[in-house]
C-alpha cells in the first residue's frame, strides 16, 4: 500500500518509559514510529483466547435449563402464586446448573 492511501489516523497512549523504548527501537532499526508500529502489528502472532469450547452435550443441557427457566418466568408473569409448586422446578434447575458447571470444569481440565 503506498503512502497516499494512508489517510486514517490511529492514536493511542503510552507511558514515558514506553515512548522512550519505542524511540530507541526506531533509531536502532532506522524506522519511523509509524513504520515500526505497522511492522509490529502486521507481523505479530496473536494467541487464541483461553476459552473452553462448549461440547454438544453441554449445549443441549443449557438449552433445556433455559426452557425450564422460561416456563417458570412465564408462570410467575401470568400471576401464578403457588410457590410450593415452583420450588421443585427451581431445585431441578439448580441441580442441572451444578452438574453442568462440574462437567464443564472437568472437561476444561482434560484439554
């Protein structure tokens, strides 16, 4: 890309120490700050985030829990007042969430 196409400006802040280090590297490499930063950005290796993948079984379980929560919310919003009848559903959801959390923690440790 030639310089005439570079019309956008990128601005960010650095500490005084970081700026001194950038200047030192620019002088050593005989590069402008812009060229040094472009080189650093376009040749950098970016690590993948450490986020565990959710397996199909976990996805199905989460969907089932969400359905149960929606049914309870619908009952409450429609004026259902018998909390004793909702308690087993809420307890079931709590158990499912606990089981799923343990599964995901165990699954993440295997990888």
